[in-house]
C-alpha cells in the first residue's frame, strides 16, 4: 500500500463537477488498502458560497476511511476571473501550510491551476520528495479563452503557466482522449507521461415503478415533453439558449417544458430573463434519490454549451446521463469534445449551440419518435457499462499512481490506521 495525498478544492458533500470523482477515488483507494489523505476546501460549489454548516478555519475528519482536511478559502461572488484567481491563491496558501505527513505520491487536481502550482513548488522542495501527479479535468488555458474570461496577454500568460505546471509533474492523468494531443502538442509533455483516466458513472441507476406518479411529484404533466438540464448554471453552459427555446415554445403553445435543475453564478440572470415563461422551470439542486428519479422520468436530458466552447472540458453530467437510460440532446459546437462523446456513445443527438430554434426543433423531433428515443437511451446504458465504468477507471488511476511512485523509487509499506474518529474543528 501507498501513502497517497490528494489535493483539490472540491470534495463531498458537493455533488456536481469534480467533487464526486475526487470523493470516489479517495474512498476506493482507501478501501483497497492505501493510506489516503485529502486536502480540500470548504463546500461551496455550485452555489459559490460556503456551506453554512462548515465553520471555523480548518476541519479535520475521518470519512469512509479517508482522512479529510478541509481548509477555508476565499469564495468569489460572482466568480469572475479576478475572484477565481484570489480563491485559488487563498486555497493554495492554506494547502501548502498544512501538514502533509510523508506521502509517497501527491495527486493535484486541476482546476485549480494556481493552487496546483503552489503545491508542486512545496512538494519539489520537500526532502525525499514524493512523486507528483496532476489529474487534469479541464484545460485551463483553453477554458479562459473559450469562456471569454481572458484574452490577449493574460490568456497567453495563463497558457504558459499551465504548460510549465504540467511539464513539472512526474505524470498527468487526463479525463478524455482528446486532451492527450493538447497536452503533448501545446504543453510539450512527453507521451510517456500521459495516461487517460476516463470520468466514470458515479450515479447509481434507480428503478422508478410509476413514472406518471414521479412526474406528477415534479409538477410535470403526462402529455408534455420534459427536457431536463442538470448541474452548474455558469457562463460555459450558455443557458440563455434554453431560456429562449422555452420562450419560443410558449409563443407556439407547444406541449414541451424545459427544466433547469441546479445552481450557479448565472442562475439569477437566467431567472430574470425567464420571468413569465410558462414552459420554463428552475429547480434547486435535488437530493440523490430525487435527482436520479428526475433523470429517469424526463423525456430528454439536455447538455447545453455556449458557442465557442470546443475542447476545454467534458461535462461531468454526461456520465450520469448515460446511466439513466434516457435520450440525450446536446446543443454544442459540432467539433467539441462533448459532441465527440455523444457520437461515440450513440446515446443522443447533437445540434449547433446558440440556436434556440434548432434546440426546440430537435427536442420536438425526439419527442415524436419514441422508438429512436428508446434506442438512444439503451445506447447510453450500453456505453456506460462498456466505457465509463467506475471500477475500470479507478483501476487505471490506481495503476497510474503506482507507476508514479515507482518513478521516485517509493516502496509500499504499512502505516498504522488513523486514530481520528470524529470531526475536529480548529476555529483559529
């Protein structure tokens, strides 16, 4: 077994984005006999405010066999570029001043890039330094350009920093095959230093015996087509497209409803823009059972991305969507990583981003073809089983971590079980 430290700003109880993958990986590595510490932030995503249940400056917990060390950090509201920089720097400062013990391997999760850079700096100065890996979920430099957060000199500086950080690690794990060419060609990383660890399905399927009753609980009529979008409501999602599609549906009095479930920094603006639209609902984040029930009970699951979003990320919601058996509609750039994933799975249809009329037309077409919708839903289930299974992905990630340790000459050894049994709060 190995001493493994995972550093990343997102962790359970956050339920969207990177947090479920960080949590699954940490708990599964612990269950496999490794000694796992997680240094993370206070829960804040996607609401962009600290969960009121978490107080003080530091919280240390033992959760499902993982030693979790939470460190309070700045949270921007709204999360603009400057605010995100401040957040990453504050989390990085708390991370590098925490006690790390003697890890064999440190895995940094990016984003947050600046916190990763700071952690790498500390790790490299540590006597008998540990192996260092970076788990890349988003391409940071490409993301700030595609979302319009930065341009010109600042964007180029971000790309140079990202390349330097990635090249300084002992190895990278990336979440999609398309990321491989980018980190090799743009960052100058050796192909031998890159491993693909696919994001896995972290939402267990649920059997819903009475779909009509389930839909009634959500307020959905039996004779309307429900198009459900879940997760973060941010700039990257470009959900104004959905608001306008719902407005068109209202004007034509069509039997279709667009439902946006989740939270995010763009939600207030979207709610304001959507005021008075009858065929548009906003729903606060659902608990696990209700979330899974909603995905199964909807007619169509929606991925919507803003125009210009091409290669920066793979929406984490896709793995959950595949597991539901519900047809997927993706409004995205036809050359995007998201479009590639939909085509590879066979679980949905792709329409161009930024076209409310096109989105509405595609949703109506799916609604009128029950056979095709069923085929798409089954393809998602098949793809889920064959390509994005949790065990296979974590097997790959564990092997990557073992190879990182071997590069630094680290030999697995036994470590006494932690004596931490309950939450300890440091209110300094």
